C-alpha cells in the first residue's frame, strides 16, 4: 500500500461542503482508508485555532495506480487540486489504527538523511481532552521552534478525530525532536499518554514522501530534495 496527503485552501463555505464528501472504496477504486479533516496551525495555543477554509485529506491506497485514478476523475481531487499533495511510502508505524492494518507490512529501510513525513492520528477520549491539549501545546511549541520541521499542521474532525501531519528535513532530525534533543516536551507527552491514554485508538506513522506537487504556504517544501519514487504496490 501507499498513502497520500492533500492540503488545500478552499474557503469556509467550500470547506464545510467538502467535509461531507469523504471518499469511500465505492466511489474511489483501490482506496483503503480516507480521513477528510479541517486543519489548525501547529502552535503553542492551548486551544487550537481551527481553519475551516483549509482542508486536508489523508488516504491509503492499494497502489499508485489507484491514486492516479482518483486524481484524474474524482470530484474531491478536483476540489483540492489548487493546493499541495504528496505520495507517501509507509516505513514505520507505532500504535494501532484498525482501518490501516497492513499499511506498513515489512518496514522498508529509510536512511537518516532522507526527508521524512509523520502522521499522528487518534480518536480522542473526550474526558482526557484537557490533558491532551496541555501536552499537545507543549510538544507543538517545541516543534515550531525546530528549524528542521519544514511544514506542519494540526488536523481535526470534530468531535473526536485529531491528528497532526509534519514534514522534516531528515529522518534523523525527526527522531532528534521525538527523542528530546532540544527539549523534553514531546517525550513527556508520549509518557503522559502511556500512563493514561488520551485516545481510544491512536497511531504514529512515518513515511518516505515522494512526488510532491503544488504549493503549501507559497512553495513546495519538498521541491528541491525529493527521494526517488517508491515502488508500485
């Protein structure tokens, strides 16, 4: 399997309409999973400021050909065409997200100097929302001060689906952030979740991004340093 991430500024009214159009395997052949979400800037704010005019789609596909068919003919793909997108080869998963069982399989090797992408996704326990927001704000403050993070966005599908997507200069830089090289906030958030889970189900997934196209805040953050395309399948 492969995955894709799409981000587009569509306006508030269009964003509200699009959120009712999450694609399914019935109308997108080869689709395994899709989450259509609104976004929020990654920041140290305790309460994220949702941007209903900026929409994100994360999807898992049987292969590149399935994504090609979606991009060529699906109305949602057309609506998101003016934004940014990338194809993603899954390389590591931690945790569990049942709709994505089998996404990674045998984890392919990834060099420390390769660009990397990360998706976090969770179904929030609403009773744990205050703890989650406090821990998340601290970890995001650390991320926004890390020059190795090329781009990042918060993700949400109220009331319970939450996540983040981020791009990093290298896999090594992503690991350094996660391991606390510049501060313990992210590591402390992970520990807090381990002691008393924020989510009913959650996963961290690392990817090798390839074939990035379009613009994210005025440029393609991966335009100058894209690895070779992943193999089909």
